[in-house]
């Protein structure tokens, strides 16, 4: 099986290594990016997204949520499909759901009855506990802990080592700062730093 890796930055390196660890032959990975000649010893092909992607299984290995979501839209509009990557050292419950085009990185845990949307990053060592819902194009950064039954909106960034207490709801386009402890619901578009909302300008 061939897979198309879109992107050539640091996050793409993580995805590439997870693909190989999962048993995909590096020679069957096609790297596409908008610039550069070589990536992890592989030649880069341009442009990132062809007018016709029919029959191609693609993973948008782009850390920025909005850019990743837009690329997924381009791939789908061009007839491509989404390739999901789960590192063999991740733990994913048999009752959990992982959406198309998502990454579950090494050391991450997705627990019972959790649901991870399309194009989501569950990064190294993150815990998505039982009954959580993580919506499309969200990034759960390394070391994050989502308590049971947390609901996360679309295009959210939960920064490294943050903790979200059980049962809370986080809206769309929220940023939770690294190391924060979220103790109450967060409305869409808000920024949470430390133990409270950041001042809005």
C-alpha cells in the first residue's frame, strides 16, 4: 500500500516515523510538500495536493490546526482519502473511535468509548480518558490529560502537559496554554492560561 504524507516539517517527521513503525515500507510513502528537495531521506514531490488525488490515501502531517483542516478539505475535494496513523506503542481501546486522517502518537492512550474526530493529533504521552469526545482538526499536545467524559470542540489546541478535569466542555477554536489546569467549561474562541481565562483585548 502506498500512502501520501503531506508536509515536511517537524510534525511530519513524527508521522513518518509512526508510519514506518506501524509496518509501512518507507519506499511506499510519497512525501509531498510545497518546498524542499529531501525529507527523511525521501525525495519531496510538489505541489502538496494534485488536482486529481483519486485513489491516494493521504495524511496531512501539518501541526497548525487551521492549515491541516484546509489541506484535508483540498485532498477530499480532489478525490483523495484520509490515512489514519496509530503508532504501535499507543494504546487505543477496542471501543474507542479514531477518525480518518488522525494521528495517535507513541505513548498516547485513547480509552474506553472515547471518540477522536477527523484530522486530530493525539500527541506523545497524551491521555484521552473514557467517554471523551475530541472534535475534528484538534491538537492534543504531548503529556495532556483529558479526564473522563471531556468534550473538546473543533480546531482546539490543548498545550503540552495541560490537564482538563472530568466532564468539562471546551468550545471550538480554544487555546489551552501549556501546563494549564482547566477547572470549568470554556466557551468557543477563548484562551485559558494557568488556572483561568486570559484577559480579552
